[in-house]
């Protein structure tokens, strides 16, 4: 049994954890422990061999492994202590961590500050309750991606994909490139839930059909998947049974949403936000337990890994300030409220004074696609503080706004983001 103490413990060594470790050391923290349950650093990036990463952060287009390697090399060369193949099984509210691995056995770790960077996981067939038999050949899109890109196996030859999330769109192209026949991508909503560029590059360029307002009504097969019934849905997302059509296939890939990996967050009693499904945080990504921070896909499911890295750096600088007691709270916290047309906004509140900080960056998703809109921000007296124009917004893409902090009056207790057709304001 091993007992140890560290100033900062980071849980998860994907893009968020790696960026947080480097930024914390830059901020003066030398005693950092990075814990990863997998056998390598980099997380999901290692199986994402397509390009499109790093355009914002590095100003160049990289593959997932290339993006990860930029951070991995620096982390290995840093003072950060790394524990691979190590599972964290419990975190207490007083920041005591229980973890285990084959080499050390059970470890009890005390931390001054903790950064949660565990990423997210895919929703499965059970989560969406598709009726039918339980044959082989039904996989999440991420599992299929790992089989092809890391293990070297082709999961099937005749493929249907349910869900138009980014990983589903990317796997449609990947399966086609490997010689499989992708019969189509089905999306229950009236719009694609992935990035527009992925829809164009992965479906349109390969002649793969996208069927909106469609879902799977039943699965057939004994040992191996043999067919699925696809069906249109109405405006209430209920199946229109007269449209049912049977499609022969040996593989069904599910891309039906990602869920922040927050079992540890729940067990330690963190407050979770309903819509984003991650911890409730302030502008420093601090949770409701002082000194515990969350960043990356464990907080909100990001479209771009570049945003994950930037968010991790915010959390790391805050953790360093917490360790060094360099933070000053506002007299009154400002709650950030998602209003009409907005699904969620992060941060959920603004808690700290910072004379050097001029802007607070807010991430949000809209509830439905719209064109030529304004995101207007109001204080608790319904006075408009700012307005930001957007030509197109869609739930599949995170929007960001950098709000000047000086626009928030000192006595304000809450600000509300509202999506509106018209209105005056300032442009970003």
C-alpha cells in the first residue's frame, strides 16, 4: 500500500490532461502527478488518424496522433510524474484519491488541487433502446474506429450508421476507404448533429446518403447482424410505421451522442449541470469543491480538440493560483443563465476578480439551427449588455463569445444568453 502527496493531480492524459500538465508547470507548479488508465498517453487522439486537428491551436492541420505528440514529447521531458495503466476508483471531497495499478497496487494520494480530465464515452444501443435480437456486428463508431486504426480489423462489409455525430460521419468515410459498402447514415433529427465540414468531406464527397428524420426500428440476426428496419419519424420523433424499409447489412455503427465521463465526479458529490452533463463550474473551470477543476470533454463535449487544450490551460493556471493562494473572489458571484434558444452556457457562473483579465470566454450550444441571429446578453434588470451576430448557428457546433468583463455591472447577480432574430449590440 502506497501513500503519497502531490500539489496537483491530473486525472486523464488525453488532450486535456496533457495540456493541463504543461500549463501548470509553466505556472510554477513542479509537483504534478498525471494519472492515465490506458497504456499510452494521448487518449482518443491516438485512434483519430484523420486530419483537421490543430488549425486553431497550432495554425496548421494535423492528424490526431500528430496533435497529441506535440504535447506528449513536452510532458515526457517535463517534471510531471506519469502513472499509466492506473485506475482511479475514488476521490473524496477533501481531495484524497484512491487508485490502483499492477506495479504499485493500491495507492492513496493526497492532493492540494485536482484537475478532472477523464474525457467522455459513447452512448450505446441500450441507451436508445432499439428492439430486436442481439447479434454480433453492432458497435459504437469509436469502437469501430479503434478496431480499424489501432487493431487493424475491418468490422464489417455492409454498413449502416445510426447518428450523424462527427465520429459517425468520419467512420462512414473510413469504412468506405477500407472497401466497405456504407448504405447510409440515419439521423433522427431534421439536421445533422456533426460539423458541416465533416458532412461535406465524409458523406457528400463519397456519395454516402444522409437520411434526416430517420431512425432504426428493429434489428435482425442471430449469430451476426443480418438486417435493420429503418423508418421515418414525425415532428414528435415518433416512427411512421408505414415508411418502414428493411436494409440488409452485417454491421451497425452507433453515433448517437457522447456523455462526459463523470462517475468519479458523481461519487465525490460534485454538482453536475443538467444540459451539458458535466460539472457545474465557474470561469476558471473550478467545480463547487474549491481546488477541484474540470476541463475538456468531461466538462462539455467539444467539437474541436483545440478548444479542449485551451480550456485545460485555463484550469491549470487556476489550479496553480489556488495552490499558491493567489485568487480573490468577487463579492457577489454572477450566474450565467441559458435563455431562449440556448441549450447551455459554460462557464455557469463568474466567481473571481482578476484585474488583468479583460475578457471572459463563454462556450454555448443553441437548441436548433437558425440563420442571421444575434446572441444577446442581458443582466438581471433586463438591460442588454452586448449582442453578437451570427450568420448560421447549429446544435452540432459549439459557439464561443468573448465577453468584456467590464460590461457586467458590479451589482449584477446573473446574466442571461438569449438567441434572437433582431436587436442591436456589438459585433465580436
